[in-house]
C-alpha cells in the first residue's frame, strides 16, 4: 500500500502526491480538502473566543430568563442551562476530534459514515435549518443596524417594512463579507469581537443589580425571590416538566454544532487546543450568560421598570423604559446597544448558521460550487426565509414550525457519527478514500449510501418528528396528549440520540460495511510519521 498521509504527533494530513492525485476527482476542491499544517493555526484562545462569540447573543440570555419567567428560581434556571450545555458538549467534543486529527470538514466526515452520496442527507439537512436560523439572526441583527441609524435620526420608525428589509439586507451583507472569504477573517473577527461582548455583558449585569438596588432589593433578594407564574404548575405539567423542557431547549441550542464542529476543529493546532478551547469557551460562557439573563429578568421584575410588574427577558426590551427618546443620552444608548447586538449576532450567525451550509452546498458538487459560492447560496436562501417571515403571520408561523420539526431530525446524525467513528471505525481513517471517485473505494458502501446509518437515522427521528407533525396538525388528539409520548417529546433530543446510538451500535457493522473498517496495520501501512 502506498503512503498517502503524514502523521504529525497524532495529527494527519495528506501527502503532496496524494493531494495531487485527487485534483480531478469530483469529490475534491481546495475548500473541502483536508487542512495542512500551515493552516492549523487556531489555539486555545481562538477556539475559546469562537465559542464566547457564539454564546453571547440575545437568545443565550433568554434561555435562563425564560425559565425564570416560567416559575423556576434563578439558581434552578442557571443549573438547567449549565447542565444542558455540559451534556451537549460531550457529542461536540467527540465529533471535534476527527476534524483535528484528519483535518476534514463536516460534509467529508459524513462521507465516512453515510457514504459518498449519503453524506448529502446529513450535510444538507444541517444546511437547510442553518439558512432558516440565519434569516432569523439577520432579522435581529438588522433591527440593531436600524437602532444605530435611529440614534442619528430619532424620528425614524424602524418598524416599517422598508426599514426591516434595509436592516436585514445590510446585516446579511456584513455576514456574507465576513464569512465568504475564509476562516482567517472569521478567526480574527471572533478574537477581536468576543472580548468586547464580555465587557458589555458585565455591564448588563451591573445595570441589573443597580436597578434592583435602587428599588430597595439586595443582590441576595435578586437571587432568592421567585417570579410566580401559573405556567409552571398549570399548563406545562409542573416544575419537573418545565425543567425538562428547558433542558431539551438548552441541549438543542447547540445541537447543530455537534454535527458541523469539524468545520472549525480542523483548523486547531492540536487536540489539546480544541478540547480546552471548547471547555473554557462554551459551558463557562453559557453559564455566565445564564446568570446574567436570569438576574436581568429578576431585577426588571422586582424593580418593576415596566410599571406592570412583569419581567423583561431580552436586553433589547429595556430600551423602551430607559431614558427619554430623542435625547442625546438615549441616542448614545441606542448606538452602544445597537453595536453590541450587531457584534453579538454576527459572531453567532457566522459560526453557527453560515459556515455549515457553505461547506454543505460546496459538497454537493465540489467542482462547480466553491465554499465562496456555498456561502452565497446560503445567504440567498436566507432572503427567501426572510420573505416568509415578513409576508404574514401564517407563513411566519409555518416557517418556525418547519424549522422546529426539521431541526428535530438532526439529533440522530450526531449519535451515528460518534458510534461509527469511535466504535466501529476505531478512529482509523484512510483520508484519500474520502475524496476518491469510483464504486470500489473504501467509503462508497452500496451505491454511495450506507443503509445501516440511514436506518438508524430514521429510527431515531421517527417518533419525535411524528409527534411534532401531529401536534401541529391536531394538537388535541389522543396521540399528542398521551403522557409517555409527551415526555418523549419534551426530551426529544435525548430520545432521538439514544435510539439512533443503540440502533447503529447494533447494525453499523453489518453486511456492506466491512470494507470501510481500517485495521491498525493498514493505517500504519499508508501513514508516514514526521515531526
């Protein structure tokens, strides 16, 4: 067997000869090829700041504040967020490993498990949901853009259709410019923008304590007083059900990143950098955001800044109750908040919603679609989603229902990739065969599809997806009100993950998969060790 890959202290790359041999392959282009040593420049700080930038966003603050509003205590809400993020960090870390070890992106990783053609099922499923959430984030970022404009033109009504679309398109253009030209720009932007967001987050926390203090409440009062809500005990099945709903939401918040995290870990210097970077950057920052979000909701409730004894959940909502519109101080506040939300939303949107479809669309036809054009396609699709969001309430609700149902089918992919790489393949990969043409290659399976992986995916996604569809079409049906199925639904990610994990563990090494398993002696035969 010819030497096709170089092992540099546990981190592999293709030899120059192997790379040259793939130039004509329809599965290969310069954007999805494995990274080389000179491209692996992301250290612990860069990866931490990637996650800090993604974590500090309006929805992150609302994960805990929403639970406070539903009746959980501050500490129970924070614990819910921390637990959910620690749980989802496990599959994220496991799927990061292959990206760093072999320098491959998520679509190429999917070829390893689902086959050269079957990989499109995973990568395009991820892309479709990402484009929808990209539109949502661009809508939020667009509002922030118009805040900045309103700071200079106080009489501007930013809620008009024209302003909504202008803000959306400006923000979408920013997103495209920062994403389409490669990982270096993303790395620099995340490294610079994330520390700014940390400072602004601390500022929000201080402000929340100040308004509570001005109303006569101590820091201890903020943490110990509960916001009462009928939702907790009445419509949502009690505190346990609320906690489980929150846990599923927190797990699902980063569930998509458990799939395409190799898109970023492939640039890590080594496994230590990617592991520590994610450990420091994600659960720690999400815990901080949870504390800030919960304190913000509690403080705005106790201080009664609305005059209606209700809590605020989004930091943006406080603008209506601070200062006098049209004054210089209010304009400065608008500008500062607008810039903060723009940075926060860009750092999240780029990494979570645009890079994945950029690679996914490129993987459809690497010779025709580069990463640049993949990102461009994703942004065009986001415009279509935005049209649905703004056309009517019916279309907007239908789009969110679609995204929520479709998002539910992604959980099994993470489980299948983990069990295949860590158990069935034992972390041994012949990288060149992930790019070769021809039905006799190691990862072509049967007709380009690994049927065992597809069966496991369907098995995991079937019940949660069916429940979501029926709950939307017939919310009062016996199927929907069934207690067992209800609890499966509010724990849908864990249920789908576990079912797919078990099914693929049992059938993943069946007939037709034997060739895809590389022995240690075969790996040694195609690898050359270098410093």
